[in-house]
């Protein structure tokens, strides 16, 4: 008996944070493995600190 991948496509995702949404998105996209097709990106804003600053957590997904 052999246990292992069955030749199907492996999907994945990478999440990165930054103080700028575009920077966070680009950082996440930079983690997509070469040759994989990006299937989407999404971002969530996060209020940090008492000053009301905003950080962004962005995710890139691929197949």
C-alpha cells in the first residue's frame, strides 16, 4: 500500500500584516509559490493601540 499525494492540486494561503493595506497584500502575494495561480486576496483592518492606528492583515490564496 502506498500513501501519498494523489496528483491533485494543492491549495494554500499566506497571511501577512503591515500598517498599509497595499504593503500587507504585496507581502502575502510574495509568499505564493512560483507557478501557482492566485485565486484571491482579502484584508481585515485591525485597530491597534490607544491612538486608534490601523494595521492590516491580508491573505493571498492559491491553487
